[in-house]
C-alpha cells in the first residue's frame, strides 16, 4: 500500500529582496497585509463554518481604531429591534 504524505503549502517561493519583506526575530510570526486581502476569505470561511477558524478564535488581532468604531456601529445597528 502506498502511503500518502501531507505537506503544508506556503505559497509560491518569493525572492525576499524583491518584495521588501524583512522579518526580524520578534516579528517573524507577524505579517502586515491590506485588510482587503483577508475580508473575502474570512467572510467565506465564516459563512461556510470552516473548522480552522476555531484554531484562531482566541488569537488577538490589531486593527485601526476607526475600523473598530465602524465594526461596533455595524454590530449595534444590525441587531433586530426589540
């Protein structure tokens, strides 16, 4: 029987000198990306109830204050009226 091996795909190999991305030791687990790159993916994952979201449920994220204010306002106004 042939045994399959799973591998993690990290995306295409990139020349770090061309992207300008440098990761120092304290920041090696952090990436800064435009919010637009993650909105659609996260929205789809939530809508389809993807299990992997639970892996990150307790992680903290940092967002701009104005985005947080908009999220709070949206949350307040989308509640059904009593």
